[in-house]
């Protein structure tokens, strides 16, 4: 197969041009963990740990080392012949306009859109759906660098006011502001501290919100009420995370259990629109939470917040909620592993009194629930694909919503109308927005980008394969129509497998150069994800984490056995928890893959819990502080299973200097260790590290940085998987 014109110069690439990676001086630190000696040669790359309040901050030595690693990586990726042409093609594809679903508040419709080379999406409003659009927030006008992001918006019920959050350079520490929508003027409000919005007061005089008391302490959440025109220091407090006894009074928790609960995702509150009720949740882990109900009107009068238990000690999560007077409709998976919708009498909220409205289905997983006028829209996953069913508020089926194909979709609705907007996409369908009348299923296309590729040129299939223990696992495979399955196709295998997060079909224009040149893209629905309900998630947690890696390895073997690719042309990619996945699989099966992308990863699993917000994830992974959990964690922890003298595949590690989720120390330490340990030729199979000084975990990056990152990953895979030799 001939390469596309913009790739032809890559045929002349010569790996001999690249120098070896910078040497990293080992400085061994010995730990004894439950009687086991663990040696860490690169502890110094964690940063300055001398001050517990500054744990992990970069010192001058680490900064200089990072500069050298970044320079080495750029010397390779930027100088591969054809890089510039590829980047320009990607720019063309990524500058395609994008638009979000409009959400109605009163007569106003709020939505986002990004045009051409705009670094960030702009927020717009219309008076009436057919009204003239007006810019509300243009991040580039606020910050010409393009590094400022609007993280969330929250109009009030009639659309006259809008609270919104912004952060800079990927740190996700949103500051809250308020705007008068009619005039576009910002009010004096400015509330810092990684703010999340909870709800407006019914008279629009203020709002409830959650924030961190200290942004350096991820476990310092507090919920407050802000009155417009006052300083946030005067805001009334409803609860704070560190007052754990407040939540668990009289529930017979041990001191150790209470201490552990202080470092989960913690508490949150959902006030009713009339400020009569407050539902309070507390995450007990990544697969469970406790719920209470409180009389919010009483708190407003007296300052007393009395919590009445609703669901305590349950495994599962909650989702879409809707207050109807003294009743709460709630999506949840308590005692319903695939999800259900129940109605709760808030005057008698004990779980035993919850009444099911939407029944549990053994074959469908509820991904989300929306509440329109008289209609409950249930977004199901059916074998990792979207299906939307409609019910009335008594649970009577109103049939399924007609969808434009097989893919992933979601609804934007309001509870005072049956008008809705469906956002839908698939691997071969650009993200499209349809205006829907839920009452009669009428629909019309409202917006779709004009993408300079031919979506009909590719085909999508879903296959099933057996994992190591015989468990059937599904996988999507995407490639150009008519592709010859001769075992010689460059293939990228992607996965995540954690935190109940589902991998579903989505459109990516930037993958089309890959497809056009004979590339295959596969996404495996690994255990640990949410594609098949609570049990699927729990089968990839804690002591079962190895199942996730086994599922991914089995996916790679299936692709080889079924004629898609071979070990020399199979690459893997993943980020965050997916970076742990690719990091672990690389050290377990270095013979199976030829290229590995490990983005913003967790890799030192014996120390991960000590940094940033990582104790949130102890219920998902466990902690080396626990003797039993230490035993299974050390068996897969990527950083502790690198074997010197092993021929490892080429690797690209990435991290964000401003990441407030996963500390960049993981990528730094792992890159140094694998560079020192691999027996592969560094010219042909380099181990590279890129630490983005202007980015965090990935959210909020301006367009030019996203183009660079995609170009890095594509050119790396094209080079390493031999795509250019066809």
C-alpha cells in the first residue's frame, strides 16, 4: 500500500541520527515494607520531599534533568522527516469547528463552540433557539496565551445569571465567577479553591458550592452557601470533609475507618431547586458511597444540618437526580449492579422504602438518566453501545428513542419541556447534534461539523475474545474498508480498565491518516471499566487488578492470531489509569508489543498514595501500607518489575508539570529506570520522556498544544510500527 504524500518523506528517516538518552545518576534509597526490602534508585526524581507541605515539588536538580530529557525527546520527535507535514494535516483536521449541545434555561440557550484555530471553546447564548448568538465567554480574550480554560458553566433557572469556573495551565483549580447574562458584565464574585457548583437559590440571591479549603490538600472539601454581593469569607458552611464524625455519628465506625474515609473522594451535596431539601453523599471508595437526606430549609433558618440516613454501606454509585416536591428520582446501582431509577420519599428516605421506577435489566447498563417534562430518558449501554429508552414518571415504558446509528450518545434536556438535544457520534460518524421532541420522537439535525475526511471509508466491528481466565471481553476494531488481513497491518491497541469508566465508540478525525495508510485501531472493553455494570468494574479492582492486564494482553494476542497484525507492528496506548495499564503490560509482556505510549501514568504503585490526590484511589487499587494489598500490588507495580537486560519496546512517557491528579514523578522515575535497564538499541527503540511545562493531566489544553501532542503520538507509532515501509 502506498503511503499518503505527506508521509513519503518519512521513508528516508534514519534512526542513526539520534543520540542516546541523557544518563541518570542512581541514588539508591532502601525501604523495608512489611519486612520486604525495596530499593528505589531514582527516589530523587520525586522532587523536594524535605518539606511535607511541598511533597513532590520540582527542585533545580530535577528541573535540569527534565530539561535534558525533554530536549532528547524533542530532538527525536521533531526531527523525524515528515513531522511538519503530518502536523499540518492534523492541524487541518483539528481546526474543524466543534459545537456542544445547547442547554435551555428559560428562553435562553447556552452552548459552546470552537472555530478554526481558536485555542479554546467559546461560550455563547441565544435568546430563543433561532435568536442571534452572542459571545458570553471567550477564553482567548481573557488570556491571549490560550492557557485559560472555562471548566464549567451554571446558568440560573431563567438564564439571567451564569456562574462559571476557570483555571489556567491545566491545574484544574477552578475559580468561580458570576456574570449578568443580559449585559455580559461580570459581578464582583471571585471564589478560589477548585470550586464545583451545586445549585442556585430559588430567588437567585446566591448559590451553593463546594471547594477545597486548601488547594494543596485534596482532602479538604467544604460545602458553603454564597450570597451575591458578599465576600466569600462570609459564606455559611454546611459541612467539611475533615469533620468526618459529623457524617458518621452513631454509625459505629472505628477510628481507623473514619481516618480512611477522610481521604476518599469525600462529601458532596445536591440541593433541591426550591432549597427545601439537601441530599448529602460521601464517597466510601471508587465503587461505593453513603447517602443522607437533610432538611435544608431548617438549616437556612437555624444553621442545624441534621442528616437522616438514606443508603448506608452500599456498593454502587448514583447518577441523574430530579427533585419533585418531597420526592427525589435517583439513578443508582445499589443492589442493582446494572443500575436502576428509584423514587425516594424525602420525609422517609430509608433505603428499604425506595420504590423502583425504571427496573434493573440484566443485559443493559444504565450510563445516565435525564429528566424532561413528564419523561425520564434512560441512557443505556448495550454491549458498550448507546441505547436510549423513555419512561414516564410512574415507570411506564414510552418506547426507545430512535438513534442515527450504532455509537455513543447523550441528551441535553430541561424538566419544563419535552424539547431535547441529542449529541451522537461513532467511529465513522462525526459528532452530530439533533433537536429532538421526546413526546413524539421527531428529530432534525441541528449541527454537524464539515470534516475533511470520508467517514464511509472505514468500517467498524465489535468482536469478542477470551481472556486468560476464559472471561469473554468485547473489543471495537476500526480500519479502512477492504483492508487485507494478512497479519501485517500497523495496529494501535487502546485501553483503560478502571474506575467504572466505559470505552464507547467515538469519532476522531485525527485517526483518519492512520486508517488511510492501512492502520488498525482497536479499543478493548477491559474489566475495571463500566461497560458491563458494577460486577465488571469490581472484577478489575484491588486484588483483581491483574485481570485488567490479562484482558489487554489477550486482546493483543487475538489481534495477532486473527490476522490483523504481528508483534513488530502492534503498539499500545493508554493514559492515567490507562498509563498504568500500558506500563504494567509492557513489563509483563515486552515481547508482544513494539511501541508503547504511557501518558500521565501511575507507575510506582508502592508510593503513589503519598502524592497529590492519590489517596482517593486507594479503594480502587489498594495501598502498600496494607500488608495484604502490598503483596498483590508489588507483583504488578510497573516500576518495581522492570528487569535489567530485557529488550523493551520503544516507549513514549508523557506527564504534565501542573498535573494535580497524577504526579509527574511516575513518568520521570520510570523513564530513567527503563532507559538504564533496556537491552534494546536506543537508536531504534528509544525510551523517551516528555514533561509538558504548560499542561496538567490533559484537560484544558489549547489547540496548538493538543496538535503537538497528537503529532507526537502518531509520528512515534508510524515510525515504530513500520507503517512507512509498506
